[in-house]
């Protein structure tokens, strides 16, 4: 089974009971205006984070998978704004059957559905998470920390990518982190050529032999970078700080560099 699929593949598997399309976004706005038939919605804030921006526990993710009728044999087909986040998250927790529709959601030219599916619930048990770093682990991390947010976010000129202020947070970056904006690894439609991505990393003295932990704001851009490094560039030891700046910058007890 391929890792990245196209819309033809998705169209051909709409009636396949072993395939569950999953749209991942930061709200239900796009989903409610039409989604891939049979797709469930994972809200990056409502389903994958708590109100204080901390990430959900494994048991919460298990409940989400069970609510969506997922079994170990189910192929999860992720698409939408934060598709890479969904793909990385289930892979990090050991769900093997997952594919990714890379690029914008409007590449889907098939029929849009408006009804919300109600899958038969299942009971799902996940194994220990891998390639996932928690806040306390990042504090003692002695490898390379890669910040893939924009230069403005890294420099502390803004908290959120949109530029909206965060009343309780602090802009800046994790002390010692190296900034490689995700735009140097991909465009809105897909990953840049391998040579261009390698050059962007080489300019910062980042090589495949180095252990790397990546973060952004909520995990989507970090998950895109994780995919690029592990699947396209041959990096072996790569993890994602899932909490991201949404969690780190909102915690007054954590160090911030600007």
C-alpha cells in the first residue's frame, strides 16, 4: 500500500468498509460545508488537545479511534488542513494502516457529502508511543531541536501563525532551537525536490545522522517536516514535540528565547 495517495485512489475506496477517510482541521467550518463521503472529522483543538492546549492522552486517542469505528485493520486515509498531523499521530502510536492525501483539500473533485457518518463504535487499544516527545522530555533533550515555524514566530514577533495575539502566552522559541521554516521543505501543494530540502538542512549543518526533535505550534507543520526527514531524506532518529508552541508558550514555567 502506498503512503501518499491521490484522489483517484480515494475515489476508488469510498465504498471499501476497511478504509475510513479522516479530515483533520482546526475547526469544523470546512467539514460542515462538504467533506469526502464517509469522512469523520478530527478537530486538532477539540479532539486532539485540551482547552489549555496540552495534548490528549493515549486513552483519549483510543476513545476517538473507537468512536470512529476504527480497528487495527482499518486503513485511515487522512486529508485536509492538518492531514499530516493525523497521519503522524496514529503512526507514532502504532497504527500501521494509514495513508495520506498530500496537498490542499480542494484537490478533491469528487462528490461532497454533508451528512456526518455514524460508524459502529469499536474498542481500540494502542501500544506505547514512539517518535513523540512530551514537554518534560524536551526540557532534558540533548539532541537537535528543529523549529519549523515562520521566522516571525521564531523571533517572537507573533504567537500564532495567523498573527493573532495570545493573551496568556509568550512568543519566542525553545532555547537552542534551530529555525528551518516549513516553507523551505514544502509548498502548499506538496514537498519540494529532495535536493532542495537537503540543501535547506545542510545550510544549518543538519545531517541524517543527527537525532532531531521537531516542533511548530500545534504539530501539523512539525508532522510535515517529520515526514520529509524520515520518508524522503533518510533521517533515522526523528521525533515530534507534540505539544508545540501552543503548549510551551502558554506555560509560564518554561524557558523562552527570543
